[in-house]
C-alpha cells in the first residue's frame, strides 16, 4: 500500500490546492446526503474503472477578485467566471500521468463528472457539508471545485472529515428564496442556482427576489463566515473565461452561433444551459432592476415561438409597464 503522504506532497507541484485519499468502495451512506442539483451522480466508482481501489480527491480554490460590474451587466456566479472544472481536470490528469509513469497504474479523471463528488470529498477528509449543502474546506471555505482520479493503486486512505457548522444558521436566513428548508436540506425547486440553468417555471415570489443575477447564485456562500478569510491562490484560468458579469442587453441579442462562440468553452455554454434560459434570466434581472428602457428589448419576445420566453416576456412587460 502506498503511503498517502507520497501522493499528497505532489499537490503543490501540480497546482492542486489540496488532496485527500479514499477507497473506491461504493458510497453506501452517501444517498442520505445527496443533493439533487444535477441528475443522479454515481455512488459506484468501480462502474467507471472496474479494478479501482482508491480515489484521489483534489480541489481547486476558485476565489478570485473580479473586476467591478458594468452598469449594463448581470451577475455571473463566481464559480462560473471561468471553467475551473476544466482547469482542475487538466491538473489532475497531469498528476495522474506522472503517477502512471511511477506506478504503472490505470486511471480515470473527473471533475463535475458522473461521480458523487461531495460525499467522496467528505470521505477523503477534504471537507464537510455546510448547512447550505456545499462542501466546506477548512482552509479555502466553500469556494472550491472538486475533482477525482480513480485509480487501481492501493493508497492509504485519509480519515473522513467530521467537522460541522455548529450553531450557525447565517446562510439559512440569508437565502432570498428560503431554499434551505432546514440545515443540510436544500429544496432545489426554490434554489436560484438550480432554477437559473434549467427550463422550469420560476414561481412568482422567486421572480421578485431574483435580483441582478444572470447566471447562478452564491448568496449563501458570500455570507458564510467560513469564507471570510478566502484568498486567491491562482490567477483566473483563461480557458472558458467569461468574468463576473455580462451585458443583459447583449444576451437578449445573442443567437446560437454567437452564444456558443462566447460561452462555449465555459461550463454555461459547453454543457449546462440553453440560450433561452440565459435570455429568461436576463429578462428577470432587467425587471428586478426596474429597467424601463428594457421594454423595447423584451417586447419582441412576447410572441416568441419558445413558450418559456413568450410567457416570461409577457409577464415582464406587464411588470415594467407598472413603473411607467
Ligand atoms: S444558491 Fe442562492 S437560492 Fe440557492 S440556497 Fe444558496 S442563497 Fe439560496
Ligand atoms: S453560513 Fe454558517 S451554517 Fe451556513 S454553511 Fe456557513 S458556517 Fe455553515
């Protein structure tokens, strides 16, 4: 069995902020903690590498100081300013190739992939679930993306992380939609993070507290005391860079081709969302800003062939006309 320190000491060489190791056994207890953000993650690492024995879990701290928003821009959630998943995956692949040369191992690498990353991170001692259901690392807080190297090497595992939030409930009280219904229990149907990248009906009371969000929501992370000492450890990756904001008016004018060109290497355009959802979010943000000058831009969606855009545009026009 390989000592886990032998692997962990390589983290800074590959620009990985921390590494934890766990076994590749099925995640028997993980279902209890599952957060239904994206489909159904797998709890069976060996279904991706038959003879897997260990999972090397790595994290990248994506905290960065971004430029200020321009007045015409809606906010993009911090973890989407660039494609951090791609960046971490690249670093983990480099580490895996290095280990392969040293140990002849077989491997698969994922980040934001099919494996249940959060329970793996807990089991590998990387962090614990905050009450907002996001993983918190003692050093970097919750501003982390998680990735894994699945390997047939047998590596000494770390102890699971057993910390928790204690009596704090700041994120629960700060959530604008009351999506954190109780500690560690998120109602994703009320969570702007989920709603903003899915084709779903947005309840009226959530439309009214949407704010200036173009993509995602990080309010529960912004208020968390565990993030108060966050510091950047990397420059923002160039691949997939979109930055902290984007013009709401420009979004309304994008066609598919320009959308894929502008957002295609970022996780927004690469995998996650339809252009129509981004346009819907832009309309919600413009209404929340009470931007009467947006009326002319929104009216043209009132007869859009897409029923979601048609519905949101008709609602938005009514809302904005009240301000005139
Ligand atoms: S991401 Fe936003 S909406 Fe979702 S739980 Fe956090 S604060 Fe609430
Ligand atoms: S705000 Fe408090 S309760 Fe919420 S995740 Fe942070 S420490 Fe935990």
